[in-house]
């Protein structure tokens, strides 16, 4: 990766020059891609992520949106404390570092930070993982039974452990942020607000508890007794 920064008066774009030759703010506009009939879809349940067939390959564009009570005041604005400390730039840098380590994350393409006074907004673009589905999308097909093979559940646990051993702590590890490709390979996505301490393993307890709550909410039929075997396999994979 050759990460470069393009700056204008009130915006900055960090991008992989090996993938994008001349970045502009239009790359982060859904309307821009719609006009070029390059919009391939939208992430179900997340109105801030779009699938785009760009000239440089299939990508995912995600805008940074606030949740909770703060969203009632401003959905897209964050306090601006510097370009490199902005959420888009931090996530781009983190994804680049994790990708360089060979960890299963989407390759970052570009990130935008627009700032006006004390406020900023932004977006990030990553390479789209081919034929991938979220773990949440897969669950309803199983009618409450852990039909996916034990190897899949163990693979999820093993994947999470790789990140924790590398020093990466995910801020919102849930079933929608775990992707499975057509070969059942496991990827983690959405590293906004994640923390990374290279070379220093992190405690994964909070991540695992968050994931278990997420699975419990989504488990078909709400019968957690049928979820327990799957969770046991996840933990077996995590412990190695």
C-alpha cells in the first residue's frame, strides 16, 4: 500500500495510491455513483453503507453516522480535533495496519474528513469482500439449530483470538460485523473507534460478551438452549 493524503481547504482524503490515482470528494458521494449506474446495493439494516462497482474494483462506502441521543442533535457531525485524529483517518490507518499483518479485514481504499470550524464529518471506502454475508444474515436460515458446521463456529472464535493476540480490540463486535465469504472464511469489519496496541495482546472478554448478547438477540426462535452449542464451539476456537 502507498498511503497518500490529498488536502483542500476544508477537507482531506487519505488514500491508497496503488488503487486510486486522483481522489476527489465525489468518490464519497452516493449520488455520484448513482449517476454513473455504479451503485450495486445497500447494506441491509444499515442505511450508511453502500456497495459500489467502481473503476478500481468493487468497494463498500460507509458514512460515519452518530447513534443514540446525540443523533437527535446532529447525525453526521463530530468534534474536529485534527485530521489524523478524525474517525475516518484513524480507521483507515488501523485497517491498513491490520491488513499488513495479514489479518482478515477489508483492505482500505480511501477515507474522507471534511471539517468546518469545530465540527467534522466523513466517510470511508474499503474493498468489498466477494460474495460475503454477515453472520446475522446467515442465522435465520438455520431455524434455531446450529446447522453451520462446528468448524465454522470454531473458525469465528479462532479469528477473533487472532485480533486480540495482535493487540486489536473491536469497539462493537456483533453478528453484523462478522462476515463469511463463499469459502466460509471469517472476516471482521467496521473498526470505527477500535483500539490497537501492536505487539501487546488485549483482553477479549468485553468483545466476547458483546458478541454473545448480539447472537442471543438474533438467534432464530429465541431459544438460547440451541445457541449454546454454537457458543461453546466459538469459545473452543477462541481458546485454541
